[in-house]
């Protein structure tokens, strides 16, 4: 049950991508939808939509092993959002991206959280991305520091 809950309700974007290098970008994004038994046509349409949102629709049929690190990160983000999860956990989603692509990803994560009424948790060293977040917590010497939960940021 826990595995099923995570597959349907939690989207994960790993810092190290965790993509399957022999599959295309489209196949990597479609994979969690296929596992969730989403009809093939619907899964392909949703995956292409997500790749378009991260600026990679034209690379959909390229093996991810042939993409740059930044492009692979964007495929990983598309895959993490493809199932329309209620909770998104993103570890350094802009870590391998140039400033412009990082801004696009920040916009996508922000609009996703707002439009889907989802919780988006981001671990990042990117100050510009962190500044966009509603609540910020800092990890210092193994301790979490942040404002009290009643304080709005």
C-alpha cells in the first residue's frame, strides 16, 4: 500500500536524475504513468506535455544518455510531475541548469504547486530559487532552523 501511495501521490526529482539511459526522454517520463496503468495514449500525451513544459519536446525521442546533464535534470523533473502528484520532493532541481533554465524550472514548480494545490518541497543551494519559496528552513550543523510555523514568510 505504501508503494502504491508513493507512486500515485508523491513525485520525486532526484539530484542524480535516476533516469534509464537506454530509454528515450519520452519513455522515461512515460514510465511512471505506465506503471500506474494510465492508458498508453493518455500517458504519451501527458509525457509530451511535460517535456514541452520543461523545453524538451523536440528531444523526446532522444536517448537520455545522449542529453546534457541539464537536459537530463529537466527530463527528471518532467517525470516527477507527470503523475500529477500531491507532494513533490525535489533535490537540487536547478543544480545542473543554467540561470535561464533554472528560472523556467522555478516557474514550473511554483505554478505546479499553485495550480495543482500540491505541496512542493525543495532542497537547494540556489538562493534565487529559495527566495521564491513560501517558507524556508535552513540546515546548519545537522539542525533545522527556520521561522516558527505560525509566522508567515
